[in-house]
């Protein structure tokens, strides 16, 4: 997982830049698992080749989208891991270009096409020239990686990291409360489920500590908390007492942030944006969303 921070114990000077990436992504995610399964099943024909090339194109474009987010990476160490991964991708791309050239040569050897001699001076480039160009581009990519990867990754790994990241949900909620108190004009209250010294993360798999943050705006009161593995925001005006000791809310906003130890400022920015939108659009068009009734 990303959100790495520099540590002399974890990052010895001799660590190679490939290992910087592998150390951070030892456990493959579901997307990687699907690709590995496809490779193990076998890629032996044009259908498999086109499917994998299509998947690679889609994921490469998705990486551009992911990195364009203001909170795509938290620390220089996250950037080191990302850089190492992208350099490894370039190495594979260089190999892919060479394999493409070899594939065309095999097609010609089977008699499926004719591989001409390289074009002479003043003549338009032909298939032989194209294959030679692929070889040159492959070598250029390899040179680029060899000359820049290690220095780039090592510099980012060694850069000081000062992101105030919590070790768990409890410390993250407490940090968000501090930031809200500084950046929100209304009253902010951290509702502690237990004392810091006695806190123990419950083993429920959802990253829950029982704490919440209550804060007021000019229009309403809001509660921020984590439950069911999600960060959520409730509005007091949507509160209903069922009369049996239970309380429900008919609307909530679930933040698009899943990490238990997400950057507190990222969470704070999202909270303030949601509240601002909600107060401008009291009909829920831009603020809190209606959800099935459930207990807090």
C-alpha cells in the first residue's frame, strides 16, 4: 500500500530502485490478479494479445487520471514508489516494442507478408524501416530508464516527509477535528468513544473507533464519522428519533476516500466542500444524498 514515509530501517541505502516498487506492492490487487490469471491461462493467439493490449491501454490512461488528483500521492516516498513503477512499465514497453518487431518478422517468415529491403535515400519508409525504428525507440527507452530511474527514485525516497498521517482511524479522526477547528468558523467538538490511552482498535475489519466529530454551520449541525469501512457525514436536521432509544438519519454523504489513515487535510477539504455545497443546495442536488434509513 502507498502512504509510505522515510525510515532508515525500512530503506537501506543499498536498496535498488526496482525493490522500492516491489516492497510497496507485495500483495497484488484484484486488477493485477485478473491479469496474472489471464497470463497463467495462456496468451497464444491474436485474441489474447489484443485483449491484453486493450487492458494495458486502459490502465495506462487510468494511471494518468489517478495521478492528476490533487491527493494522488501523500509523501515523497509515495512518489518514489510511483516513479519506480512507471520506470518498470517503460522497461516492459521497450521489451514489447522488440517483441512486436519479432512478431512481424515471424509473420513474414510464414509467408503472410513480404519484408522488403530498407528503403534507399529519398524513398518513403517501408516495413523494414518501421521495424528498425521500433528497435531504435526500444533502445532509447532503455537508455532513458538506465540513466534516470535510480537517481529519481532514490532522491524521492530520501526526501523528508512531513505529512501528518494517523496510524489508525482514531488518530485520523482526532487530526481532522483539529483541522476543522482551525478552518471552519463554527464550533467543532470531538466526541471520544474512549480515552486515547485506553483506545484499542476493534477487530471488526471496517476500521472503526467509535469517535465522531460534531460541528455547526450557520444553517445546521453535522456529524463526521467512520462506519462500515467508509467516511460519512450526517446532518442533524435529518435526524429522527424512533422512540425506542434508536436514532436514524435519512440522508448522508459518503466521502470518496476509503483509506483508514487518509490524509486529514484531504478529509477536511472534502467535508468543507460538501457542507458548502449542501448549504447552497438544500434540496440535496449538490449536498447530502438521500440514503436508505439506517442507524448511526
